[in-house]
């Protein structure tokens, strides 16, 4: 059974971000707690100079589609983090409007 807040069934395993004054990079790892036979999912994060200010790359070459569950969840997490800490990358709250 999946959680209504997270219908994909993914669970955050690890989030690592490294910042300098205006840029960042990192990775988000997800696990499938209800499907232990499935491999963990990894999404790489890179800074970009235009909205949404980050680029996501799925480590799985077959899951580059932005609609893939791990990509959707990574996007949601990054938008949340940057909305509340825009100054970490030289931005303001106005750069991250609420949905």
C-alpha cells in the first residue's frame, strides 16, 4: 500500500547538496521499502542559471522522463528546499513563487 502523500511508494534515503556562493550540486537517493527487490533510485542535481535554477539527471538512463516517479519527487524536494533557502544560491524568494 502506498502513502497518499507519496503515491509512488518511494522513500527518501539520502539527500546530499554541496554549495558555494552561488552554485550547488548533489544527489538524491530513493528506496522502495515495499519492494526490496527493486534497486535504489538516484537522481543527480546540478545548478543552472535560469529557472527552476536546477537540472535533474536520473542515473538510470531508461528513466530520464521528467514524469518518472523519482524525477517528480526530486523536483518537488528541490523546489521546496530552494523556496526556503534562496539566498544559498544568490537568489531571493521572488525567484521561487509558490505553486
